[in-house]
């Protein structure tokens, strides 16, 4: 049945970050069919939900490893490479496919309750991960992790993803909730030849390629010595040119940024993880000014340690302001667009991240019965946006729809029992300690 959502404020997250008053979002077939003020809305025959507060598009997590909720808090005081080698990789080697499903299930629940409807995941055992996403009712762009380490040869991992796409298609599931792609980990665990071969597979299928780039200053010394920078290596190896998402991208030169602009590379900015691991601060304003599509990522919940994209939006804006010494470098509206429209653009998706006709009806309802909104929704537009981004964040997310299906009601997921999901992760974590 068609659905109309009516609220005092609707934020469609168009490029201007408009604030619509007394407005509606109409949904049919899982997609948005109309957005605008109630006074000029077309006649409607279907279910009407009268809501208090604010409607906005589902947030887009452009880079995550959500199954790592089972490892949350492990090695939390180590720098990146020691954290990987001493804490993460040994623990991950003990993980079973069922552990990944348990972790992803709780990760999806956590994200939905935080207003995140889509996540780009790079991990292993994709069938288990995808099954958890479908069970929770969220949306995923899965990049099968590809590495070249002892016992983990890159070619079979690549072939596995290619066979899956060829069998099931690039996108599938209810309202195309699953998209498959490739996740070559980084230039420091794969040769240039392997990276180029993986990129060929991705391009031939129109698939997204997710890769970690220049996260910390000391991770890719050999690659920089041979090619000058990782982006130059990727360009020379034929990796760029298709749909490419560069995660982190903290330590890039102006020339590197120009390479990204020329090839349409998207960036997943992960300020929470980067600051916690002392990896550095990406020059966000420089990327945006150069025309690079930038979204926000939480990274893994063992390095962040949460899956809260509103927090990433605030942190991204604050760090941009302090590193540029310019309080106008990132407004509240800019931060919100990074978490929504920007994330979709970085992933090469024009059907997510905004409440626009034809896009999937992934909608978040934020209740305003909270001190953060004590100044009222009749305040000026800039103040409403500021109170949402700077003061409220996720704590008042009340309802969420994905493809027009309600998956969070009253702050709790409707398809998964949160407490059961937490208990499942607790059992896994005990075994992995």
C-alpha cells in the first residue's frame, strides 16, 4: 500500500540542504514518488502517518567492517599497524562464518537505530554477512575482502566474488538491498598486478571496488618509494577509471587529489577511527573544493568504536574547522549532506542518500521531544539544522523505513530482537578472547 509520511519538517538533503515545512514524503513500490509541502501535495490514496519532528533520508555509511562488533574494545590503545597485526588479525583468524553473521546482525541493528540505512562493508564470508543484512532489513554494498597473505591467496577470493555476481546479479534482494562488489584490502597487501586484475573484474561488471588508501603515514612506505604515492600506483596499475571508493585517504598530496578528481574516485572519510588510531586528519575541505565525492564512514566498530554516523558528521566538521582555522569551512548543512547525499555519491549510487523522486524510500524520523530542540522547529532553518547535527545526533532517532518498510519503530528494530542479537555477539566474544 502507498505510504505518506507527514511531518513538521522534512530535510530532503538536496544539494542546497533545503528545509521543508509542514511537508510530506510519499512512497510507492519502495521508492519516493513525491516530496514537498502538504499544501501543494497531490491527492493521496493510501496509509498516512502523522509524525512529530523531522524526516530525513537514511544515512549512508561509506566504509565499515561491521562484523567486528564481536571484537569491540580489543587492542583499543594501539596504533594502526600494531592494532592490526597484534590484535585484529589474530582474533579474526579464529572467527567462524557464523560469527560474522552474528556480528553483522548486531551491527545492522545498531546502525538502523542510529538512522544508518546503508553501509558499505568490506569483509569475509559474504553469504553470512548478506543474510544478516536481509534479516535486519537494512541495505549493504558488500565488497568481498581480497588479500594476498599466507593461506589467503588473492585470486580465489576474487573469483569467488565474480562467480557470485555472475550468478545472482550486481544487485538483488527486496528493493535491491544488496549490492555486490570487490574489496582489495590495500596496496600494501596486494601487488600492483593483482590490484589491476581485480579492478578489471570490477569494471567489467560495473561493480564498486573498495580499497584502503593512505590511512597512516607509515603503512605504505615501499609503495610510495616505488611510485611516489598510492594513488599514483593505483593509476599506473589500471585500478582507477571504474567505480572506486578510496577509504580513509588521510595522507594525500595535491597531485593525488587531482588524480582522484580526474578519475572520479570517491572518498570515505573516517574521522573517528583515524583520530582514535592517531592516523591523522584527512584534508576534507581540500577534497570537496577539488570536486571529489566524499562520504563518511565509521570504519570497524573495533577501531572507532561505534557505528554512529551523526558522530562522524560532527567530528568531520569540527576537525575541518580546526585544521583550516575557519569556522565557516563546514556548516551543519554540509555535515548532514556528507552523511547522506555525499555518501551515496562516493559509492556511485544515485538512488540513495536523498528524499527525491525515484530514489529508494529510506527514511529516518527524528523525534524532537528533547532539550536539543527546545528552541522549537519554528526556529530559522539554520538553527533547526544546527540543533539536529550539533546537539541531537542519533539519540532521538525514533522510526526508520528502508524501501518503504518500517524497520525501526519507537527506537527498536522491528525485524530483529536487539537483546537476542546482543546475546549472540556476547557468546562469540567469549570464545575469541
